[in-house]
């Protein structure tokens, strides 16, 4: 079978699997967030944290819950890393305390659902930190994103009230009823297919060329499944999902792509159910699907393009690809992980063709909304829908409306602030890093001095790093030494600001919408469930992103691809 045909067949199989679970999973999640019953284990958790799950919250109270929980998570994970030297399964295996700047960067990364790693997992983090710290944050950071998304949907669905539900109930239900059950099933599948799940130490394994390689064990399968399902992305091993212990074969590779996409796509069905109109969910799904499929096909085309004798002989751009999976599967993984906020990789994006690396970067620059991260994808797409109906209103000279709510001055200001945050962080930090040249003993050392490649590719490494951090993705271009005080600190700040500042505007928008009274539909109302609106939404996303990032892309991946 030709590599191209193999990639196409895998893409078709993936789409079929997503279609199969779309409706039941979306309906189930809608039932979870609308249920008035609490499980026994949930009641125990509510008593432990002193929360009343039935108490409704207005948006400031909901935001305080998000920020308080995330701040405590950040502090706990930071202290856990600093104390690693005295934890079980750490010092005895050679793992010592993490340095302050790297501990901050890692804590910010996992709490922000980014999972950017400036360290090698198997050489830096012991079993205690991996399971009690990083794996736990993989669950709860994803649940926080889902909770914020549901709060925004309630803002559209409710009227004449500022109440958006209860953050603590949404957090606990998302974790216990959605993420944990799917993760248990997924972990069993990965173990059955060859992923490891243990707490063993370091073993010496013989190599074909002679000598031995030191390989660490760990509870890999359980962390692998939630890193994909929760669109987290941090690898137990430095090779991430290209490592055979994390991703043993072609089937598990396709299964992990499925895990990355399944909840973000299914949340569009949940959205339609909660607002009482599933066609609205289908419109959002269509916009997400068109962008994801378009990027995937474009990525496969760039990586299969036969330019030059070497590529013709190999059948495509094989550099940076895991040969167990092939070019097609690696291309699907790359677009899926960068169009969501996952960051897991089964190949090295820096080794892709110039245009291929640019496509991966552009997927993050869109805001990771096609289908986006768990929770963050749907609320990001809904904010863009608000922008799209505003543009449509300007075209026809009519007050814009969306789902029966008027989009006025307050709403459009909040949406505009949302879409400006990430570009400001990405372009600002990239510019400062590229012009900064510091002496070796300076605390700022490690900005431009950390770039190992010259020219357009070197610029792309820095641009990709801040794009990944601010968009809460976590993947990286190889060649950038990010484990410096400068990059650990600034990327850590980009991750925190890029995660929680948008949530402020999302929840404020939800509160503003919930307070409105519904606007009756008339003959002049824009039909936002129709293909025309889905097309307008896609166009608005592409144009806004293009105008924002085109100069930076022209200096980096486009210049490299045309050279």
C-alpha cells in the first residue's frame, strides 16, 4: 500500500470513529452538566472543600473559584517539585529537587493546561511528581476549561439572571463523570497494546549497535491517555508520543489522535443541547471540521510533496517522522495536536518542511479553536461567533444578535479583548527575545543566545515557543534551549496570562449575556445555524489571524519554505 493511500485511509477511519461517538458523548456531557443529583463520592469532595454545589454563582464569584483553585494548584505543584529530593521513588532513582525557575515554569505549564516542558521527563521527574502532581493536573486543568465553557453556554441559554452555575460542581463533575471513566477505559486499551504501567526503576537495555541504554519505567499508560483526552500534551518521556512506551504502534497512534479530538468535537453537540437547538451546535461543528480537515489535507500535501531526488526516492519528507507511523499519520497527529491545545507530538515539528512547520504554527495562531482544547476550543469558537455576527450586522446595518441575545458595545469589547490577548503575548515576547543579546552571567541570558539555528528557522523556533506557550499548546520546535531563566520565566508568564486572562473576558461575557432578556426572532434575524454563517465564521477566523500574524509568519516559516 502506498504511503499516501495509507494516510488517507487512516484519516477516513478517524473521521468515522469521531462520527460514531459524537452524538452519545455530546448528549452524555450535556446530561452531566444539567443533572441535579450528586454522587456519593462527589458529596464527600464538596464537604472536604466546604463548597455548596447547589449555590448558583454570578460571573465574579465563578471567576474567583477558577483563579483560587488554579492558584492553589500552582503553589502545590511548585512545592512538590522543589521537594522532589525527599519524595518516595525520587532520590533513590537519582531524581533531585527541580530548580526554582524550572519548577515555576512546569507548575505554570500544567496548571494552564499547556504542558510545555523545558526538561526531559525520564531524567528529571520521579514517579511521585509524575503521578501526584503532573497527572492530577492533567485531569483538573482540563476540567477547569470545560467548566468555563459550560458557564459561557449557560450565559447564552439563560435570561434575566447573572447566575452561571457552580464552579465547584462543574469542576468535580467534569473530572469524575467524564474524564476519569474515559481515561480508565483508554488506559486499559493502551496497556493491552503495549504501553507500560508500573513504578519500576531504571533499567539498562541492550542496543543493536552495542552498549546499553538507560530506560526508566513509570505509570505511563494512565498519564498518556489523560494527556491526550484532556488536550494536555506533556510526555512522560522526552520523545513524547514518538516513544514506544507511550505510543507503541500505528493503532495506538490513531487511538491517541482520536482521544485528542473526541471531547472538543463532541462539546459542540453539548452546546446545541444546552441552548435548546442542536442545529446551532452543528454549525459550530461544521466550522471546526472545515478548518481541521483543510489543515490536515494541506499538511499531508506539503509533507508528501516530491521536491528533489531524495524526497522522490523516500516517497515524501521523512525527516523527523516516526517510521512506525509514516508521513500520513504523523501529519494528522501534527495538525490535530496544534489545532487543539494538546502539544503532544509523534514527530519533530522542527524537521517538517518549511511550510509544514508553518501550518502547525498557524493552527495554534488561530486560537486553537478547530476543534480546540477541552473546553477552551468551544468557548474560543463562540467568542469568534460573536465577532462574526457583529461583522454581519455591520454589513446589513442591523444590531447583531446571536442565540437570541443582542451583541452590544459591552459584548463586543469583551470579545475584542479576548482575541487581542494572545497575539500581544506571542509577538511581544518574541520581539524582545530576538533583539536581546546579554552577557553570559546575566539573569536575562538565554534569549537570542539560546537559538541554535540562524536565519528564518531560528526565528521560527522562538516564534513557535511563545505561540505554543501563550496558546496553551505545549509543543515545541527542536533547536531552542528553553531551559534558561529567561525562557522558563517568560514562557511561564505567557502560559498563565494566555490561559487565565481570556477566561476573565469569557466569564464576563457570559454574565453580560445571561442578564439580557431574549430577543424575539424576526425575518431579519441572521440564521446562525445555516451553512452561510458557518462559512462567514471560518472566513472571519482566517482573516483575523492572517492580518495579525502574517508579518511574523513571513519572516519565519514562509521565508524558509520559499528559500
